C-alpha cells in the first residue's frame, strides 16, 4: 500500500463505521452547525469542501462541491488541495474538515487559496485541538501522530509526488500557541475557537467503541460548554476562519 492509498483505505473504513454509529452522526451534525455559523451567504462564489472524506458537508450544504484525492460515488470532483480545478476568484468558502493537519506545506495550500478565493472569501478549518486532556487521546489512541515538536514546513510549493502526511497538533501550534508568528503573512484570523468535546472523545470516533449511550449526549454537551472556558486544559476540537487582509 502506497502512502496516499492509506487515505482512501481510511475513507472506506470510516464510511462503514459511520453508517453504524448514529451517535457519531449527531455529534458531527453539531460540528457542521459550527461551520455553518462561519459561512456568509452574501459572499459571492461556490462553497467547496476540500478533502471531503465520506462527504458529510452536503447533508448540511446541499449545493456544496465535495472533493478528495480519490474518486468515490458521493464526491463531485477529484483534486489536490495544492492544485484546485477552479477559475481564479470562483470560491467563497473552501471548507477543510480534518484536512489542515494533513497539509505538509500549509503555505503552499494558502497560495492556491489566494488564487481561487473571490472578494471577501474565507477559508474555514475544523481541526483537532491538543490540550492537557485531549493529548492522551490523540497521542496514544489515534493512529496519526500529534507531531508536537516536529518542524512545520512553510514552503510555498510542494512538488509531486506528494506523500501521505499527518500532524494533528499543527492547528493548535499555529493558531492557538502562537508558534511561527507571521506565517500567515497577509491573512487575518476572523474566528478562532478551541472548545471541549468530551461528547466526541467518549463516543469513540469512527473506529472505537462508544463509552456512553446516545441519551447522554445532551448532558455531555452541557459539560463541554462549561469546560470550554479553559481550552488549554480541556479543548479537543477547534474552528478557525481566515481571510485575506
């Protein structure tokens, strides 16, 4: 199995688990509601999910264009985030759900985002957040590395061939810990929210057994809302929206 084929294998496995976990579907619906709060319908252009995986955004934004590296029946386009098949200025909201930490060269992606974004367009990122409470989960129970101390590449190009890459800690390091100030250049952060998500962590995600019944979801969400006051201690997810200055 080549590294990029690992991505396709994970998508197929996730789809199988997704169909059998209504609890996870409800949790993700909450995540997508957060994403929708960052979409401004007055901004002209298309909404595109980059790295759609099993393609859940369409359930909430039916006119969104779904994309990924490999063809699947539920996707609209096959493409690479570093080379997007859209005319200049065509997009209003590129959405990356659990994709930013797979970008080996995030500045190379942003360079392409500059080209395809229309006036007032914004990039929406939904990512793992590494905190004191979530680090053992992401670091020990998840197959992707946190890469907390690994060097992050700020190259503005990423030549082919492009191998599979994952560093779950990158969003936390760059948007919430202030590593590498200035890496965004002439981008600005419109929104950055790190929040507790024990309801997600204890659900087991796609592949692990859920540790609570669906009836416990509402009280766990109330607990998450309370613990989100201390993101460095309890955050497990984050939502970031950026736009050109």
